[in-house]
């Protein structure tokens, strides 16, 4: 069958300045996310912890770590990042296995998705899986592209790692994140030029397995029923969604205005995590929805442009995967809050409270910024570039 190969070998490699628009959109989304988190979580933080800035302070600390990761992956040579891949991949896997160790892993509602961080909070290792998987697959498919003989090319190692990473997350009872990781891997397979015939066994495996995991878990079945018949479960599984609907409706066209006195968001349990977008809409209204989608669209445009014009195939594939990861999570979260999808537990990048999410979101942005400095001359038509030594000095 035919192959789709968006990222062919690109021999022409020159260096230029990083994509300014991408950096601006990253900082803008992060800044607005911090403001939104504050007015969504201040009352809950005051009530639960005696500190209205509780969640914002933790987010700022995590953001500081995230910006260190951003600068690290934005400044390090891509070859050096490749050399770090074994550490990143095995480190992500080991962190996920720590969730099953008593005393280290944290269990909530039957799920073991977190590990304890002394003197601070918890950490969700599945975020490291998204980061490590994209880098691993980008490196693997770049090497496969260089193999001359077609019969020597294989996707089995990549498929094994994808199943392993997804399986570990599924074992943590995190179905939505595990499914997202699996679909993210399939996107990487597709854009790398894997034969379409490979997607047939993937589909035959994924669809029955997903249905089986849903049907064997009463909680997931109840959530699915709640999505199909929302009014029947308005006080149980759909309580958060219905409360989010009320907050969104109260926003109207222009919103209630930024501030901590918004009434509807305070009725949403733990609004600072997965349903923070409902608070943004109540404050900013339909205008806020349009504004956010414009910002996300600009971010996506610059990120995908950097991926498609990067002269290094590894950088192209990884940047594309990171862009898909951030944008797809954003759209999935909005779809859940607006009732288009069942509740998934996927955070809103840059906005949702969660240290592991903001750290690796910024790390992904750092890598894409790095790749934006490697542009294909044939696609850009620009001859004013720095040399490699100048760029990394």
C-alpha cells in the first residue's frame, strides 16, 4: 500500500533565529493561564488551605522548573538530545513503575497515577511518557528512513515501545491518558511514512481492547452512560459537567469580568484542574472562547510551521508530535468541558493546575523553539542564517 511521508530527508541545513511568534504565543498562553488559574482557584484555595494563592504558588514553582526545561531543550543541540534519549525513555518508564510501589505511589479512587514529591506535592509520570514517546519515535523513524533496503525496515520496536508505554499508563487506571498516548503514537507512525497496511493490525488491536477496558470497568461504563444521558446523572457522574454548563452559560457574550467573585465556577469541584476553561468562559464569555481559539490557532500555526520547515528530520518529527500533543490536549479538554466528549481527565495545557503538566508542556515548547532555528532553505527561500557555531555560542 502507499506511504505518506511528510518529513523526507533534508540535506540542506542552516541556522537562523528562533521563531519569535512561537515564543510570544507560548508566553502569552502561559501568562493568561496563570491569571485564569488564580481567579478560578482563589476561593477554593482559601477554603481548603487558608491561602487564596495556594494553587498559583505551586503552579509558579512548577513553571520555574518548566522554564528551565524550556531553555535546556531550546539551547541543546539535537544530536545531544538524541544522546540523552536512553535516559529520558528509561527514566519515564521507571517513574511510571514507581506509582505501583507502596509508600512512593499515591492511590486515589482506585487509580495509581502519582508519586510523592517530598515537601511539595505529587508528580504524574504519565506526562513524561508523552514527552519520551515522541522523542523515541522521532529518532527511531529518522533512523529507519536512512535504511536503503526496504525489507530491512521494520516498525516492530516502535510498536513494542508504544504498547509498553500505553500499557503501563492503562495499568495505572488512567484510561484517557493511555488512549491519548496510543493515538499520539499512531499519529507519529502516520506522519513518518509508515505503510498504511500497518494501521490495519493497529486498529484491530486498539478498538476491541478499548471497548473491553471500558466495559470491564463499572466506573467507565457509568461515565459513558452519563455522557449519553446527561440529565439522568446530573447529581453524580455528570455533576462537574452540568456545573460547567451553568458557568459557561452565565458568561454570555461578554462574560462576567475577571475577578474572584464569579459565582458559578465555585460550584465546580476542583475547577482549577480539568474544568478551568469553564471559569475562563464565565469570566470572558463567548469573546473569551474566540480569543482563546485564536491564540491556540496561532500557536498551532507557528509550531506546525516550524516542524514542517525544520531541516533535521528528527527535529521535524519530534516538533510535529509535540505540537499535536499540546493542541490535541487543548481541544480535547475544551470538548469535555463543553460536553462534546465524555469526561477524560486530560488537562488544559498552560491553564490547568498541575506541576507535571506545565513542566513538560514548556519542555515540549522548548524543543519546538530549538527546531525552529533549523530551517530548510528550499522551503524558506531565505539565505540569511547564522552558522551552527554562532547559534550555539
